C-alpha cells in the first residue's frame, strides 16, 4: 500500500523525485492494463508537471500538500492533457478547453494526474459494463465487475497504481465500487465540492469525491477539494475541518431496512461484525428504522432520469462531440448523433426522464417523487436527532459476475439500494472496507452523517482503521 | 400498472431527439414497462400537503455582481470544438 504522506515526504527529503514517482505510477498503470481500468494516460503532461515540481523543490519553494503525488481522475472530469470521453462515443475525441475546479485545487497543491479511468458511459450504471470502451475487471477477481459507475478509479486505487483517485457519486458511484474493491470511497455533503468541469449527470445529487487506501488520505484529498466555487452556485463555504482526535462515544443507528433477508448473508455478517467493532471502541449501536428506504430507489429513478434528460440535451452533434454523417436535416442530425453517441442505458434514462416530465405524467411521477424525497429527508432528520451516525452495508452483495445483470435494468439498479438514500438527502457517506467474503471478495459498510458533518465520518473511519 | 406501447416509445424517443432502430424500440418498450412498474410504487404514498424537494442544501438565488466575464477560453478555441465550422461559425444542415 502506498500513501500520500509517504510519497510526499520521500520527495521532499530528496529520496525520490516527482518525476520518478510519476514514472513509477505510469509503469504500474501499464502493468495493470489487463484490468482495463484506465481509458488514457497523460504521460507527457504528467512528466512535465513533475519536472516543474522537482525544479521548484530544488529552489526551496513550497510545493503543496500533495507535491508530486500521482492520481487518477474518472474520465468525466475535464483534465488537460487527455480527452474527456465520459466513456461514451459522443465524446470520444473531446479535448476539454478548461479543467474541473477540483482538478485545479489538487494541482495547486502539487498533485499530478497521470490517467483517466473507465466508467459507465455518462456515469449511468453500477458496474462499469456500460462503457463504450470495454468492461473494467474487479481488482480481486477478473470475472467480477468493478462496480460503478466510477469502477476504473476504484480498481486503480485497489491495485496501488496511485494512492488516490477521483470519482463522482450521484447515487453510489463512488461508494459501491469502493465496497467491491476493498478501498475507502467518500461521497461528500452535496455542495461541499464543486461540480464545475465534471460532465453533469443529475444536478441535484452529483457530488465529487475520492477513493483512497486509507481514511486519512481520503480526508486530506477532500479537504483540498472542499469549498465555494463561483462557477458552481450550489457550493457551500468551506466548512470542512479534519478532526485529529478520535470521536467521543457516538450513538450509531444500524438501519434495519438495510439488513433484511434480501441482503447477502456474508454482507450481513461483515456489517454486524463492524457494528461490534464500533461497540468495542465505546460507541453504542442500536437498530433503527428508516421506512422510506423502501421508496428511495423509485424516487431516485424518477428524479435522476428527469435531470439526466435535461443535462444530456446539450449533446446535439452541433457545437462539440460526435456528429453523425449523412443527416439531411437538423432534426435528423440531432436524432442520429444522439443514437450513435449514447449507450443504451443513456437512452433509457433520457427517455424515462422525458416520460416522467411530460405533461399528463408530471404530477404522478416527478412531482410525487419530489414530495416523497421530502418525506425521506424528514426521516433522516428525525433519526439524526437521536443518532450521530447511521450504518448500513454499502451494497447488498459483493461484486457480481460480469454480464450477470446486464439484461435486467432493475436488477442492476438494486445494487444501489443502500447508497441512493443519502444521495437523495444530500448527506455525506463513506464506504469503509469491512472484510471479505469466503470467496475473497471485499465487502464494505456505509457510514452516514448529517449534512456538513463529513469530518465526523473520517474521524470514525480513522478510529476503526487504527483499531 | 403503467404500460407503454411501441408508439409511446417512439414518441418518447422523438421527445428526446433520439432516432431509435425498430429493434431498440422493442427492447426499450420492455425495459421502460419494467421500470415504470417499479417506480409506480410511489403511488401508494400519501404526500398530501408535503412540499416537494428539488434542491437539498437550501441555497436559493445565489447572485453575483453583473460584471462581464469573458471566461478563459477564446472564441476561436470554442469554434474549433465544433465538428464542422465555416468562417468562424458552427455549420449545421439546412434548417428550413
């Protein structure tokens, strides 16, 4: 395992250089190419930046908290030095003229992006099988899925290619693959990190977070990415202050609706063991109820497709992206470009969105979902009056087989059943490694805190990690 | 339970500006039926008097000063992203 602090200190002490670290990471990326976790590497730009940092270190300049530390970004982040494809044909050749705000934040602290990772096209999916450029394999078993949609970033973190990788999480796209690959995956409070420069999916739940091998590294990265951005008016003032001390004795609620017979028995067992670890650390863990859990996935698959249909309307083959050949009219140009540029799951979600927003169905679906979302939020608020943190498994199963769920969208959607509720409520959540199945597949648990209590999740995760 | 016809799917595809093949239309019909069958469960919830939530962190009407910001990207660079351009403008097929 490689950590951020270790790499940075060795560079600053002169035992290694940023260039050597970037070269080593690129070599590890190449050695791991069989997993198909990366869609591109940024060799030239990464090495240039490394040389620049090495020169600044020589001059005695302050090079930042992530000086020379290599990382990977999901390929829906706009990053200089490589195309941003969102794993869709639509953007196969798209070279962004700007960078995402959070990439700018990390670069300011000296971090170096070495590659772009695979995802479900436009982040629509939970397995990284919906990529237009091939499937990513699980880090622990090549026959299993990486999870998704940020599957590639989870796998490169698990394989120690880089100490951290960026993902985006709209309904579990960081937490679920983190669980499937045995790493930490953090989804911040909605508004903690800027969404500017990341290909938009669902604007009311999109959040930018990261994967790391340790809780402390994930915390450091989030602290650098946090804060208000004038280019994203949903961002909050930077409230995030890492907690050095372990948390006081906490009241933790284990959500009963996430511990039913529908959940894999080994996942249930690891979650109960994790609860015992928390108790051994002096916390209390009680069973609690979140009855609206039952409706969360239905709410999500109305709200998100509605927002997707709107956000993906911009891909029209006119100003950038794929343009179909042979269109005789503008209408045909739109229709053909979008048919060729989108994956089937993109089209499904756009069409469901068009359906739930159309007159005649708007009240029954979109408006009803928006009201049900309020009820879900009220139940969280009520629970957080008595509990500091909530606990669930991160996913109902360990990683499933490649191809196993591709013909059944609902079955695929059910993989997100634990992670979707916090997304709808906008509250922070982290997936923490909690052991393995008998077959050797990682299993994660999810810790959920009230809005803006992100630091508490890291404090608790660090405490468990050290235990 | 809601069901959609093949014509409904074609209508949705048209609303969504996606030109589907007949084969894809049929496969989406099954998928959309199944998804609607699932999300229909929200019908059983009583939401009388409940306010809808569209935005979760309570920020409303975030204003900035009305100052022109040309942004970091030059016009030429933006035009160069277009699949087809002519005389510094984006080119499209005939509209009328």
